[in-house]
C-alpha cells in the first residue's frame, strides 16, 4: 500500500470520527433536553418521549457506535496509541462515560435510572447548583 493511499485512509477516518463525534454529542444534548421536558411538563411527556425514542433509535445510537469505533480504530492504527498521549486516554474515558450516561440515564424506554421515568426524586437532585421550580419555568415561558 502506498504512503499516499495510507494517508488518504487515515484522513478519511479522522474526518468520519470528527463528524460522528460532533453529531453524537449534539444529539445527546437534544436527547437530554427532551428528557428534561418530559420530566418537567406532564402535558407533553408522551410526545417528548416519542421523539426522544425516535432520535435515540434512528440517529444517536448509530452516531455513538461510529464515533466510538472510529476513535478506537484511530488509536489502534496510528502512532497515537491508546496510552501514549494523555489526551487520547482522556477521550477514551469521556467516550466510555458518555456511552454509560446515554445507556443508563438518557434511555427514553426507561431504565430505572432514566430521567424521563423519574429516576431522581427531583430534577434539582441531579443538576448541581441549579434550582428548577416548575412555577418559575411557567412564568418565564409566559414572558
């Protein structure tokens, strides 16, 4: 294999990794927002969970898998390795943590810890430093 085609393959893998990583993180943020809406507003709970379920199954899961796979492949196939640089290890830890949070806390089908199913007694229990009050949210929404 020539050096040029090898470089092309590596660059393509990097681009796929960047695109899927950014997509995965933005979709995870959208899923978190939908789960918060489902938890805070019972009138739109079913719709928010239905949208979150569609987003999770059709988009987010594939982006998460592709991002993790391409990241692990980049580490395995390049001089970066898994443990040679601290930032590669940090990305590995972040990836595993984000996969864990996505599976156990943001699952719209409701694992026992799922936000949408009421895994925490109160939203204030799992957002440190933020005091969320339903009446305040409604007043802010009204203007």
